[in-house]
């Protein structure tokens, strides 16, 4: 039974890692590639680590696997957010198929400040420089 569980977790993890790799290849821009790679690869890595914990059935291995999974779940979204933010601020182009750019006219290239606004109560400032400029 343990072998079946280990094999199932490893195959599931490998499939999620494959989906992450395909997402990196198929997505049209940096931001969608980051989204695809971080979500699927984090889950795939977690499943593979759970497979290792199930296979060895040792407290030391299991605690390290769980600690690594927690570390991945905490750091991967933050790292992807920081990479996406840096990419946006240096002017990485959005895909032609992007429907809306919610940060347009919110980032000032001169001062490097991101204006926060409540769409219900404020208006967009027109003197800001858009990231496409």
C-alpha cells in the first residue's frame, strides 16, 4: 500500500511539474509564465516531497519534507510577486491578448511611486507616465 501511495504522489507531482513547464513554454508574457510556473511547480514539488516522506516513513525525513513544503508555500508566491513587480516596473511588455492593465497610470516612472487608490472614491491622475512610455 505504501508503494502505491508513493507512486501516486510522485506521478501526481511529476504531472504538475510538467504542467508548470508547459505553462512557461506556452504563456505569452512574463506575468502569465510566472503564474503558471509558481502555482503548478509549488504543488508538484510538494507532492514529490510528500512521496519521499511516505516512502521513507521516518520522522526526520517527514519533518524535513514538511518544513520544505511550508518554506516553498511561503516563499514562492512572494518571489513571483517581486519578480512580476520588477518586470512591470522596468517595462516588460504585456501580451497583446491582455484585456486590462490595472496598474496603468498608477506607477510614476519619475518618482518610482505606486499610487494606491480606491476606484469608488478617486479618479485616475492623467499626469502620471504610463509603463508603456
